[in-house]
């Protein structure tokens, strides 16, 4: 590792080493190494098909690694089941809206908080350690994502941008240590994007580590501490957001060759 | 009233066993698994209750418990065997499961009584026990639709990948779904034998799959109320139609066709749709529209520019 990510002196929360995901002959992700330190916001930019979403799927154990290793809080994630990640504090949103259509906003967000609430059988057995108020994390996530007053609406009654905020609220309700956001502001207007960006900065100040996959370069610059630029399944540049978007290789990969000559 | 009750006793009892049989298909279906293992469990528990009571002198309630648990375990083992299958292929494999049960019943020699079945399963099992056990089953099914478990079951069906990312072990839920289908179907089969005192291979055949599927599809897939409504309608409808003699099957088929076309969400779907529509109209009437959160302000660009600095 040559680049100096912010906070290199402390142990990273997430360490990705030479990770590759191949689908047959297609190398969707091919040798990625990166560190994510507590409380920082990381960004991934790259053209469509550069492997951003596959990397997120690899981090959340939804695809098998062809090689490499992922360590989260000192734990080898290759030996961790995908359904255990939420309990360990890894939450994610998806590129498309994935809400339960028949349920209200509150119930959708509650599904996230359910990770932290004890199942009935343990409550009956009296093994509940400390009384935890799951409803407060739900109410908190709803108000912080600007969904206050919409608790009893169903997703199909709300705008696309609002539905995306429900997704973020649901992920927040799991009380994560690491939040992975796959194009969270797609379909949002400028003011809504700004709100999400500001929300992410506040969460970062509270110590939440975040990874943002995003197409919008301005959103990236406004939000992230450290950006990785991907192309063809590898990281081609990384560093401070402004430096990365100015990087010659990134411009070529992302915006097409010779774009800068016209600019 | 009394005359009516005794005249229709068998139909009333069959309504309750049909309800549990329908739930045995509905519960895995609510987890996104199209499985008929409950019907096979109905047959397994029916025969095992016969053998336990008639050959080994076991009481009715112990026989039901042993048979239902055995059926649940067999369904769980079957699930482990076919878990890699999906959708229609999984449904076909569970279809094969019920056929295997039928084949064993026909060829079981003196143990199952072969094609003519077994007679004389006589116990004091009565209406009180039947209603109690069916009610317990219905309450358990209703509880799985509520709270944390209800949400998680919905997520397993609607979006297994999302459910996984929210800490739900889809595999564990679905395996439990199979075990539950065995328990419910098994309880229904055991009680059916105790009501009728006889069992033959035709009692556990293909028509049970059709009946159970009709009940949950027409009643409504989403909820126990759908299964209950469906069980009542499709146990009583053939009875009421006996007076229509040769038109009976035609009317029966017509009712199913109309229900499927007019109410694809089942009776339950019609009711919840109406309730939601009413809620929406009431909101509109009271003027409580969506709060306009984002006002299009003129200085929006300015705000964003400030935030970027």
C-alpha cells in the first residue's frame, strides 16, 4: 500500500486484500486491495461494469470470492455467513429500491431494527440482557432521513426519492458500524442529494464508517474523505476526492478518452 | 339447531382438518416456497395414527402428537434433500413426495391395508379436542404473521437477498417452513382418521392437493383469515351443491374461475384492498396529504454552494 488513507495509524475497520470475483471468464473484480478506517466516508466511482456493485456484493458475502481475503474488525469474513453480517454491524442499501410493498414505512424500517431485537423465544426464556428499545432506533432513523410524518404510508404511495430514503433509514435502523450505500441518491433531486450528503457527514462525525458507490462526481466531492476509482475490476486511482477526479487515468476511464481536450 | 349440528357434524369436522391442511401449504408459501409436503404429511400421519391406535392401543392425543412430529421430521428431511431446487422444480419434488406416500400406502400389505385401507380406528376423540387442536394451530399460524417474525417471513418471500442482508437466515426459515408444513398437515391427517375411523389410499390422493391449493388461493395467500374463509367455502360448497346433482361440478368450477379472475388476491385480498382504499380516502378527505418536505426554494443553488465549501 503506497497511498496514505486517512487514519492509517489505527487498525482499519475493514481490510480488503487482493479480492477477485470471476464469473466464468469474466473478471468482474480482479485484485482489489483497500482499507477503511473508522468514522471515515469512502467513495467508489467508476463507469458501469467497472465492478463497483460486485465489490459490494463481495463485501456482503452475496458472491463467492475467487481469491483474496476480507477482514472486518479483525474477523475473517470468508468464514462468516451472509446472514450474520447485519448482526456484526455491516448494513447496506441496494442499487434499486427493495422495499416490502405491502408494509408501511415504519414496518419497513422496523425490519432493519429487528436485527437488534431479541427473538421471542429468548425473551420468553428470560435471556434478554438489557431492555433495548428497538422502537427508538426506528423513530430515530425515520426522523433523521426526513421521513417524519410518513410512518403509516406504504412505499407505493411515495415518490421514488422518498422510497430511497426509506432504504437508508432501514439500513440505519440496524445500528451499523459500517454502512455500504449503493447509489443511494439515484433518482433524487439536488436538494434531496444535499440532505443525504449532510446526513452522511453527520453520521461520520458520530463515528459511522461509510462506503458510497456513486456516479455523481459532485456528490462524491461533497461527501467523501477518500475515493477509490475503479475500472475493469481494479482500483486505478485513490486519494482525496478532488485529486482522484482530476486524475488523468480516471478521466479516461470514466469520461472517455480525450474528454479533457474538449473541456 | 341440534338436528342441524348432528346432521352436518362430519362437514364441520372436515372444515377444521381442511383448514389445517390448507395452512400446511400456506405457511411455506408465505416464505416463498411452493411445497405440497403438507399433503404427504397428511397421509403419513393418517396411517401412523391408524397403526398406533389400532395395532398398539395408543390413545388419540398421544397418537396425534407422535404422528404429527414424525411427519414434521420427515418433511424436514425431505427439505434437506431437495433444498437446492427452486420454484417449480421444488414444487414438483414435493408433489413426488406425496405420490411416494400414496404408493407406499397402496403397497403396504397388512400394515396399511393395501388398496382397501384400514378400518376400525375407534377412539373417544371428539369435537372438543378437535376444536382445541385446530384453534391452537390457527393461533400459531396467526402469530407467525405478526411482529418480528411476520416481517422477516415476508422479507424471505419478497426478497431473499434483502432478507439475508438484514440478518435473516433464509435457509433456516425455509427449512422451518417445511417442518411446519409437516406438523400442520400431519395434525390434519391424524385427526381426519380419528374422525372417520377409516383410511384408504384414495383419502390421501391427488384431490387433497387440489383442495388445499384451492382453499389458499381463493381464500387469500397472505393470511390465516384467507385459509379460514377458503376452508369454510370449499368444505361447504360441495355439500350445498349436492341438491344441484349433475350441475354440481360445473358450478364448483365456475365459482373457482370467477373468484380467480375477479379477486386474484383471494377473499382476503379483496377485504384488505377495500380497507386500504378507505384509509387512503379518509386521508384525502381530511386533507392530510403527503407533507411537502422539500420546498422548491429559489436559493437552492446557493444552499448547495454553501454546503460544498
